[in-house]
């Protein structure tokens, strides 16, 4: 039998078509070929007021709501990278929205490699995996989607993704770009404003200074969510200072003892 058909409703269709059919890999195949499909083990949240992303998007399913939670998930991923960590598991059941707030995203974290090339690859994989989950949720095909299928059929799948973000997703999926969604969104906002001002004929003295357009900063929230990482970082910094301090102190004591002995 052939692969199962995943029916994705056509967006803004004016006819009576029942939808476009995209063929997805059959996950129920009895072949020995290893599947690249992300599996979703159910996991109870360790937080008393936390909802997994898997469950969150069932309730908050509009494009605007998804775009918001995805933006803050990206900001959380970047925060981990900036604090020398990466995402341990990119399962929607292991990503949590805390306190019913889409800007409070809890990810499981592990340290990044000390090797530069491995570290860069880990960061790129996080960005790709985040993108993969977002596209899968937008298209409601995540449990059947595979990375290879997404790369091969991106043009067909992209029609079910918000048009404003298609260039970003294409760059990550097909070109392996190491760019954060929040950075893309900030740049897009800047260009849209400049375009509007040009269309309106806005005078130079009335234009908004777009040099101040920066990616979303959610450090205050993330500092609290990932405070254990900050404590680890502080402990590592203290340990880093202890060794040279002890060496300098030992040298000072040896020098002092030598000076005292020279007096006799």
C-alpha cells in the first residue's frame, strides 16, 4: 500500500475543493528502515502551572497566537545559546508554557560543546529543530513530517505557513541558515516601516529611527526561568578565579618566606 495521505485544508479557498493532498511517509510501515519522524512521549509537567506546547497549541491555534509563542520559544533558545547551553530534547511535550503566558517558555537544557565546530553545529540543529516544530504545528502534520520530506517539498508546504515568515523558514530549512526567528522578525519590522514611510511620503524629520529596531528581549523573564543556569555560570566563574588566585597567593607566600630567610 502507498503512503497515507495527509489532508491539509486549503487556505482562503473560494471553491468547493476538499483540500490539497500531500503524501507523507507512512509511519506504520513494517520495514526496517529507520524513521526520522520526531516522536512524542507524553510527559507530565514538573511545573504546577505549566502546559506543554503540544497541548497549548490545541487551544491557542490562531496564526497570531502561534506566531507569538514561536517567537518567544526562539528567544528562549537564543537565551540558552548565549548562556552556553542548547536544547536537550525538542519534543512539543517537553516544551512548556508557564503561567499561561506565551512569553514564559521552559526548555530542557544541556551544556554546549567546548569544541567550536561542534558547538556551531549544535546551535544550527537547535534552530532547525525549532523551525521544524513550528512548520509541523502550522500545517498540523508534525507527527508525520520528516526533515527530508520537508526539505524536498518545502514549496508545496510553504503555502500553509504565514507568508511573512516563509523566507525565514526557507532559509533555515533549505539553506541551513543560522538565523534566529526573533532577528528576522526585527529586520522585517524595520523594512516594513521604512516601506510604509516611503509610500506615505513621510518627511525625513518625521521618520522613526529604525536603527533602534532590535530583536525581542525577554531576559528578565528568562533569567528567572533559567536561574539554575545562571547559578552554574556564576559558580564556574568563581572556580575560574580561584585557581589563579591560589597560584598568586602561593607565589607571594614563597617569596615572603624566601625574603625572611634572606634576612638571617
